[in-house]
């Protein structure tokens, strides 16, 4: 994609977090005052909104990202990595004299579970004035994560007012969500967020609280290897299973789910098929180390779904196996 693409050329815009990740594998996580050997040490781009935009690009959408990075070496690598994936980075904001967000992610080689340490400098947050309003009034879909919520919430209000769809990746509950949630059409939340935000003890109870808030067209709560639960309008909530794969690293699985979810929305699929597709893409990501290496391409996603079509009720009766991608 041309780095100076206009907003009218985008299918989706992300606003939120972009990081530089150092990733590795371990045989076990150390206890306090312990140590363990790290294997397969690599450097990758990361961040929820940024990784979701990479997923959108690999799956065929034209994607752009607005995020704040430092004017340091990490910031340059973040920008270069996204541009190489075809994500429009012409509106990234480089903050003079500030450091970019970096993370250190280690995956257990036996279980695929991971632990993350991240550093975020005390920089000023992204401001709505730093976001090109022309992008917001023409983009069909906006995805926001939980990092730049004051500006992202106002941006979502503008996108919604212009007729676009808004999607939120809700990971860890904090007070800033309260101002942004009223502007979100599709809330895709982790179980941790749903539990903490609603103070409910089960996903079923949490999703009922979230769905009747009056804000959202649909709510999805992701449950890791237990799949997901989703609710739309007044229809009964439904659950879906996770695809079973040999997981090497779960880092970025949720981000991939969110990106693939937006692809399904852009293709105007029913929510059930959107969730199956997103779950399949998230599973494929887990087979590779790092938050982005395993994100599938369009053809890889189609091939994987063909293998599992009968078990996971794919495609819908009015769709081909290529599912309009």
C-alpha cells in the first residue's frame, strides 16, 4: 500500500497501541529469585491494534493505523514493520524525545501459555486533534483497543456518526472505558475484562449485563482455549468452540481474533460465521512464535477452514467455502 493512502482507500482503521516485542520460549516460568533459559529469541512488532491491522492486511483488507510511538530506534522499527506488512503508517504520531512502548514476551514450550512484561514511558496520550478527521468520516470500520481511549472514544463517536462501524478490543478493565463504550457497535472483550467490568462470576452472566447496556449491536467474550460466547440483539447468546491446534505461543491470538472479526464484518457475514472465522485465524496464529508470525493469509485461512468445515459449521448455507474473501 502507498504510505500516503487517502482515507477513502481504507477498509479499516485502527487506533491504539503499537509496540516492539522481544519474544522467546522457555521450558518453565521461573519462580521468585529464580532463572530459566530462554530459547528462540526474536524481535517482532506487537500491540493489540497494530497486530489486528496486520491480520486485516494478510486477510485482504486495506488497513491503516493511528498510534503514538517515540522518535527512538524502537519507533522506527515499529513503523518499518507495519509498512512492510502493507499497513498505512502515514498517520503514526512520533513523539519527540519520548520512548516507544516495548514488551518482553516468553512462551512456555510445553503449554503455549505466555507471560508478558511491558514498558510504557510516562508520555502524553494521543489527542483527538492529532487524528485526521477525514479518515474518521470515510472509513467503514474503526477498531480501538484500550490504550488511547480518551481520543479513541471521541474518534469512535465521529465514525459512528458518519455511518461507519466501531469495534473495541477490551482487554483489561480500567475507568477510561466508561467514556468510550457508548460509542462501540461491536464489543469484543476478554473474559478478564468482562468479569472485572461486570463483576459477574460466569461468562453467561457477564455477557447478559454487557449486551443490555444499550450501547452495542453485539458482544463477544473470548475464553481462550474454551472458545467464545456471543450475543447479538435480542437473540439468545451462543457459544463456540476453539479450534484445536498444537500451540507454540498464544501471544497475539486475541489481536488476530479481533482483526479477523473485522474482516468478517467488512464482508457482511452473520455473527456466527464471523466468530468461527476469527477463532480459526487465532488458532493458526498460535502455531508460530511471536504475535504476528503465525497470522494466516487469506489462502491459509480458507484451507484451514476447509479441513474443519463440518465440525465447526462452516460455511453458512448461503456461502461458499471461500466465504467471500
